[in-house]
C-alpha cells in the first residue's frame, strides 16, 4: 500500500537526468507556479477549448506537403462538434 504522504520523488535519482551545471533541481522547477499552472486544467469536459490555428499538410503521397490551408479550432467548432485527441503513436 502506498502512503499518500510519501514523497513521490523518494528513490528517484534526479541527478542522473540533470546536467551538473543546471541552476535548479527538477523538484524546484516542478514547484514553480508557472509549472503548476501547466498541470492544472483550465478546461472542463464539454467546456470551450482555447482557440488555435495549425497548418494543414497533405501526407497522401507519403511525405509532408504544405497545402497552404490552415485549421482553426473555433471555425471548425462552429460547423460541427470537434474532438481533440492527444497521444503518442511511436
């Protein structure tokens, strides 16, 4: 059973992944308000997402070809519901 009050970094060798000349430890970086804000969701299920725009590419020939068009989230969401799925496909 895991103790809720146990340090999640206990047993983690942060020095193994931190350059010697790093001015901060990973724990100091994770404790910064700016980093904490990144891990706090500002969007709830069903809520409005932040707008963004991205180039549209054509991969039909097996390579990335710039189409000159852009995808805009707000424009697409005005036409029909949009689902954003984030993940790694490696």
